[in-house]
């Protein structure tokens, strides 16, 4: 198993140098989008809330009229995106952005303002704003804002999902909480101790072995379970152990990219 991460899925896993599709069963999906809108103009916050929640059923918009109250709300709630005006009393939009970035460095932050010009937009981008939307007359501005929120939240959630999955896989591998295996080119290239124990094999015996070699004659085998190009899935099946006995397991699997080679990562839990 020595060598570069291009050929070593374990090192690729622990070093974070891989891409994966998270098994759907491991993702707690929530389509609701919580938006915090901070603007000192109550008429504008009410209009923005009305249009955003009307155009996007999944949006829930909470409004505050100052950066101080907005930051308090942010600390007390759970939000997917912050939308803020630039010209506000005491603390302007960029100063508010600086406060938010100190505590929430990756949270989407959209500056939604009628003030400023290209210089302000450049300053905002340099300060770490996610997006910059100009206010103008008409309802189209809310459509633009809704689309920018959608895009920012989708990118943010994808990033969070990846790091959550990476942390999960690392804990599974390092702590042997459940069976973990990686299949590439039709063979096991990595199995952890718990996976080998479930099947009653030594780890070394399973490496470079085709999954179909340990299929159970009376049940569905491994040969079609760890296809590098298949979609994520969960399945219960019966596997044959080294001593000839069988065991029922739950398998969660998804695609994984280690270096230049596609593969499949599987999480196996014995019943």
C-alpha cells in the first residue's frame, strides 16, 4: 500500500485529495433555505421578504434593521445566506461583512444595495462578499436576488456536504466504527479491519481480490455492487464468510475518485 496518493486510496482519503459522491442515505437533506436580510429601511425589508418568499417556497426570510441586531440573529439562529444593504447607520455593509467573516468564513453573504459603483463592488469582492447585487426599480431585482441566493446556497451546501462526508469517512476508516472498503478496477484496493472481521478474513487476503470471489451463492453477490460508474445506493444483502457461514449486512456505496482512477467506496454494517 505504499506509494503516492494516486495509487493509495487510504492516503488519498486521509489527505483529502479525492472527490466523491456521497451516498444518499448518509445525507440529511433539507430543501428549506433560511435567509437573514439586514437593511435599515423597513419598507425595503418587507418588500424583499414578500417577493423572495413568494417566488421561492423554500425561502424563509428573517429581517433585521441594523448590523448589530443582524449579527445577534445570526448567532442565535441557523441561516444559509445573509443579504445586507451597504448604507446603514453605525455599521455599514462591509463592516458587517467583516464581522460575519470572523465567525462564519464560508457563509454566503450577498451585498444588496443601491449605493456604490464598480469601486465598491471591487472592494466588496476583495473583502470576501459572495455576490454583489444592485438595487433598482421594478420587481426584476428580486428575481435576480433570488437566483443569486439559490446559486450561493447550492455551492455552500455542496462544499459543506463534501467536508462532512470527508470527516465521516475519515472517522470510519481511522476508528473502525464500521466496515469500509474501496474497489478499483474490479478489485479491493483497501479494506479496514472491521470490514475484514465481518467476513472473517485477514485484510491481506482480501486485497487485490475481486468482490465476486466472496459472493454468497444463495444471495446477491458483490460483483454488481461495487461498480465504479454506478450511482450511490443502499442495499441489504447476504454475504458468505471465510468459514462458509453467511451474514446479513447493510451496504452503502458511492463513487470515489482517487488520483486519476475512478472507484467505489463502500460502507458495510453487519446486522
